[in-house]
């Protein structure tokens, strides 16, 4: 998850100036802000799951605090971003979908390069 988040941020930071230059500042900024929103959403989900499901010392209060922070604040911010006239809704959707796009590309590349088979072969030999 951390690698997907980093790749999404790098992709958004490098693509935003080109989008701003060729398609307008509104679209480039929308993609960048949408990607940041998507990353924050995925980080919140990651921490909620890790704090509630983690073996050993579970941090239920931390998970519930993040959950109750995530829903009103993060989704309220998303609603505000969509309603803001300056930002492009299409650009926000591209930015929100950045995590999904990066995850799909990563999964396709792993299947093409047969990385999962190489890892399982190494584990069985050890």
C-alpha cells in the first residue's frame, strides 16, 4: 500500500504541471488535489484496518478515532472540492482514481513479469 501511495503522489506531482500548462491550471490542480484526497483516504483506511485487525496489541480506540475523523472531515472535504466551481470535476475524478490506476498497473506488471511465481519458488526452496 505504501508503494502505491508513493507512486500515486509522484505521478500526480509530475503530471500536474503538464496538465496545467496544456489544459489549464484548473484541470492540473484538480488532478493534484484529487490524488491527494485519494491518498489521504487510502491512508485512513490502512490505519483503521491495521489498528483494528492487527495481532497482538490492538488499538481499537485509535481505529475508531480515525474512522470518526475520516468520515465527516475527509468526505466533507471531498464534497466541498466537488462543489467548488474553480476545480474541474473530471480532473478531481482522475485524481481520485489515481490510486486505482496505479494499483491496476502494478498488478498487471506483476502478472506479466511473473513476480508472484518467482517469490513462491524462492519460498519453497528455502
